[in-house]
C-alpha cells in the first residue's frame, strides 16, 4: 500500500499546485522606458513622428499601434517602423493640430509576452476633452490558460522522457511494458495538448480578446509570429516522436531509431526556451542552452523516478533491482548535477542583482523553488546511500516511500517553475515596476536652437537607470545631433560633474545607462551640437529619493 499511495499523493499535490491565475504583477517582460514626445509633455508644434523605446526587442500587433489626434481620429500613417526595441510611428498633421494626442500600443515582447498601454502629449495646449483609448482587456486576456498550459507541458515532458529512457535501456525482460508505454504516450499527448493550449493563449494575448471570443482568423495570426513558428515546430516534432516511440518502448528499435528519437527529443526541448525568457536574456545562446539542459535533466530525473515507483519497485525480484537501482542512481545523480548547475547559471543571468532575491516577486519565487529543491535533494542523497550499501533492493517499500516524497515536493517545484516563467525576471523587475507606477523623470527643455526632451527611468539609487534624450527643431521636426555631451553632478554633496557616455541609436536620439549612487537633487547637463557652429546647453534637476 505504501508504494501505491506515495505516487497519488505526489500527483494530488501536483494538481493542487497548478496555478489558476496569472502571476502578479502582470507578466509582460518588455517595458516602455522612454517616449518622444515624453508622456504628458506640451510641445510647440505636433511632431512628424512618435518614438517608443522598450527595454527589449518587440513586434507590434497589426493595427494596434496608433495615434489619435485632438478630434479622436487616427493620425498615424501606415505601419510603424521597428528597429530592435525602438518603434517609430509616422504622424500626419491634422486639420486642427493643436490639442492633446493619444498614443496607444499593443506589442509582443521578445519572450512572447504581450505589452499594452497608452500615453498622451499635447501640441500648443492640452485639449479640454482629450481623446480616450479603446477599452483594453488587460495585457493577458488568456488568464489562467497560459500558466496551466505551461505546467501541463512540463508534466508531459516528465511522463514522456523518463519512462522512455528506462524502457529503452534498463527494462527487465520478464516485466510487461504495457503500463510504461501508456504513460509515455499520455505524456506525449499532454505535450501536444499543452502546445495547442499555449497557441490559443498566445492568440488571446495578441488580439486582446478572451479565449471564448477568438475566431479562426485570430488563431491564424499566431502562425505569422516567431512564437507561432516555434510552437508549430514543436507540434511537428511531437508527431515525428510519436512515429518512432512505439519501437523504442517495445524494445525492438535499432540504434539508428533510438538515436533519431534522441535528436528529435532534444530539438523539441529547444522550443521551450525559444518561446520564453532565454531569448531576451543578456546572453541568449547561453540561456537557451542552460534551459534545454535544465528541462532534460528534470525530465530524466522525475520521469525515471515515477517509472520506478509505478512499475519497477512493485513486484520486481530483489536481484533484478540490484542491477537496475545502481544504474538508475548514477543517472539520477548526473541529472541532478546538471539540473542544479544549469539552474544556478540561468538564475544568475536573470537575477541581475543580489537584492532582487528578496525585493522582487521573481526572486522570492526562486528562493522558494531552491528551498524545496534542497529538501528533495536531501531525500535523494539518502536514497543514493541506501543503493550504495545494497539496502535499497532488499527494502523496495522504503525506496518507494522516499520516492513519493520526492515526487510530491517536485510537483510543487514544477508549479513554482510555471509561475517563474510568467513573472518578470529580477533583471527587468525594476523597469517593469517603474513602467507600472509611472516612476521616473520626463521633462522638456528649450534653448534658442532646439527643444530637448528626456526621460530617466526608474530614478533609483543603486540600480541601472536608463536615460533617453530626443532633440527637435522649434517646429517639432527631428534634429540630427553631431555631438552629445551629458554630465551629472550633485552640488549639495560636493560631487562634481561626471561625464556620461552617450550612444546614438538614431540621429536625434541619445541613450545611456546612468548610475545614481546617493539620493539628492542631481543636476543633469546637456550640451548638444547640431552643426559645426550650432551648439547650446540646457540643464535640469532630477530628484532622487
């Protein structure tokens, strides 16, 4: 009874641990860090274009990036132009150009998450009745479907990989393969169903409509996106694996077929990071590789453990177990080692700063996952000692009970993992919070030669702060800059002006990462040269608390 009751306990906890609501805060992982004109700015004349700068590369949703004029009619011209994280929206001058303009956007970030929002600026003076954006249903209309589909996908990997590995390499000749084959087929079907669920959720997020209101055309829009191509490739690979799997599970597969299944399996694993955080990390190739290793190690370890408890420990002769358990113990040790190493490496890339472990939701989830995993590894270490001393084969009920505890705890780990991939990583959490609360400083400065608009986000001590600067003619046209000189000073603390290196992603646009080591009223100074002889300096005060 112990053997049979330990496993249902693990699966019961798994079902109870499935997230039923999206992670909070909203799980968009690209943040709008700067705009031109700046949010709520009043400019002398309507600009010929609006520029949005995000924290990572994005793709606009067709027809959902628009600018409304003071009369409520669209004034954007054609499709926006995207270069990496920058979106440029051409704008025509309406018949009545003075008043408030509304910019609304819905884009998809590099890691497939939707980002939606709006802001306003005014030409001449604000309108008495500014235009209003169309009603949005939030950034994640898919709701619970997204985390549930991710969780189901992870569970499908566990049910497919581990049972297939043991059936192919360590299955006793006299034991029936029917049960383990059913589990593997169920796992493969679960992966396919989870992929379809992810496709539907992505369609809902892209078009901004609830799942029940989607049309065939809405579902088809996903196929034209990067994540759609990745999900389609995953479904194709699942189909190929389904054709090869029967021969492997029955033990009649040739080495070529087993090798083909291994290659197909690894290719399918790559599709998970290609549709998630790793593609938007500071080192995408490293992050993608670490995520594939992490998924493979998790699937081998947990899937193999489940197979042992369900099919091999009950009723197998101790002498047969004495041959199987040492081999499995070596595999499990190797898998756990790779699991921990890849997890630590990926966490280091996504964490950004040590303080994010405690002051961000992503960091706290990571700590919870690490604590549960440490407890599981303690149980696994006890199991390995028992196998080494030869006691495990003689007392399979104890092994099964310990394995049930491992499965129950790792079910919670999988739930936390499903939440982690829906939560902004520690490295972007500060920017996400600034976007959500509209923190930061945005000002418009004027000189006799130009108008300068700048944004600083999130204006916090001890974290990287993004500076974006835009220069226009007095008539509102983009003005190319020949040379930028920017400095920061804190006179009250005796800090003299410190030069700030400036990149120029566009002729009239400068960007930089600035450090604000102490709070105070910082003075930022811009010296802009627009020709061989035209140069002017403007200054502003940036309060840092």
